[in-house]
C-alpha cells in the first residue's frame, strides 16, 4: 500500500509522483509523520529529497523546471531542509557515504530508484 502522502503528490506525464518545492513545504509541516528526508550527491553537487515507501524509494525535491534542486555542498543542502522547510535535524539522513547500502528501520535496503 502506497503511503498516503505519496498519493497526494502531483504526478509527471508518466503518472509517477513528483515532489515539488511547494509539495515539500506541505510535507515538512507533518513532521515525523512524513518520515525521513535526505541530502545526497547529485551531478557533482548535492540535492535534497524525501524517502518514500516500498514502491517509490526516494523523491528528489524538484524546482520549477522539474529538475532536482542543486546545492554546492552538503551543508548548504542540509541548511535548506532545516531552515527553508523546517525539517528537524534528526529526520535528515546523509546519503553521501553509501546510498545503495542504507537501511532504515523496518525497510529493506533501498535501491537506486527515483520517481
């Protein structure tokens, strides 16, 4: 069963859920109920996103062009989540170390699959 918050997201032209900045702001207001967020290396920079469920493992936060938000370094990405979206520090995971082997409590290892 897909998480309730994922069903409420906008979808792309292929019907896959996408996480816009506005959608991320709304989700962040749910606090722990929405689960964990992440910072991760992306195209020689860093991006931010939200862990999903067993069907959609991760969702990058997208800008107005539909591209993942990019930051010059890990600290800038983390500050965006903390200051702009008000995500508590304890809900942010750094995927820079080994993103393919990360396991969260109650989940199998996440695969490199994004919506």
